[in-house]
């Protein structure tokens, strides 16, 4: 099984990063502006990227300011059943974000493309948390 991992140092408090991942106001500023966000374990987050991609993620774990975990229940066939884990740790006035996209069945060209895209969106998340301005997908 394949796993995508990214580790970032973000000059921001953990609570700001957690809100950027778990609220609509946050997600629309770094990932995609077409978003619906749940607030509790078991609820569904919806992320649309124009007419190109539609993803639904079940919230399976929330630990305020420390951990967010989703499972893909609707989306690209290669994403189905994969897990998205955001681990946040405070360190010296900043935070370390460990992002994992786990449980891929195989490492395909789409896997490699997603690794690149996740790098882009992790940079966008970092910029949003540090400056208030990210680079989310915008519907054209």
C-alpha cells in the first residue's frame, strides 16, 4: 500500500491550524472554495473542484488542536477507503504539521500526481495560517 506524507513547520499556533482544517472558513482559504464541513465525528465533509472532482470524507477522529482524520467515502476510485490524517504538534512557538494520505492500494501515476498536489495544498495551508492568504482551487 502507498502512503503520501508531508511534514511542515508552520509559524502559527496549533489552534489556528486546526480551525483551518476543520471549518469551512478555513478550508475555502487553502484547499477548495466549494466546501461543506461537518463538525462532529461521523459527519461528512464535501469537497468539490469544479466539475473535475467531487470528494466526500467521513470525519473519523477529531482531537482539538492535535489531530484530524477523514476517510474518503465518495471520490476517485483510487481515493476510496483512503485516510487523510493531520497531526499537529506545538514546538517552540510554531507548530509541526504531519499530513498523511494513507491506505492507497497501489502507487500509480494518479498517486504521484496527488503527492505533487498535496505538496501544493500543504504550502497553501501553511501560507494561509501564517499570512491569512492561501492558494485554494477556484472554480473558473
